[in-house]
């Protein structure tokens, strides 16, 4: 894991955020960045086309807690939630959220629904103020509470739209 420090002292993952601090939105110069120059025949558009895009299926939007206003994309399949750098949905700033697998949000394209699962960590996930101990289907604008933070669920795929149905 490569952590870098911005000029304001914030530590963050260069792998996840590049050289822009997610806390203060300041560019952080690194010696490696200065050394790396693309070859003259490098075509940025061609390289970007090689990157596989994982379509968004919905969002969690922080409405209370350390990251108010921040949105987190939900992709097809399992989305593991925690503070660790390797989580699909990484929530930083709330130390009451488990580092790994506090909860899991799953979008199932066959059933066209989104489900909240309890994680295997010690933290409890709440859905509309009720503890989640079994897989529970999410409805639009449900409120998920993890640690000291609350998130609003906003679906994109489901009854009215599905990526697989685009001609």
C-alpha cells in the first residue's frame, strides 16, 4: 500500500486517490510523478479505452457523519464496505466503521434488486433504525447507518432500468 502525505499533513492512498488529497483537494507532488513521462507515441484516448468500466447500479450518499455529501458508487455484485483501502466502498473519517466488511451491499441483475447484508466484522449495520442480521432488500431512499454515519440509498438499476437491456 502506498500512502502519501499532503502539505497539510493528511495521509491517503496514492493507489486509490492518485496525487490529489481527498481531504483538502490539494495536488501533492511526488518524486515518482516528476520522473514518469509517457512515451512520445502514447495515446491517452487509446489507453483510456482499454480500461474496463464497471457501470454504476446505485449510490450511497452520506447524509450524516464525517463525509457528509460524499457519494459512493454501488456496482453489480457484492460491494464490501469498510475503512480499509481494499474495500469496494471505502468510508474514511469514521473510526466506528469496521476496517473490513462492516456491511455488504449487493446489486443482483437477475432479480433487479439491491440487498444489504450484515458484514462479518463486529460493527452492526442499521437499516431505517433497525439492526440488519439477515439479507434485507433496499428500497429507494432507505437510510443505512454504519458507525456514526448515515447514508441514503439511491438506486439506478432495477425495475425501470438495467444495463443488460440497452440495445
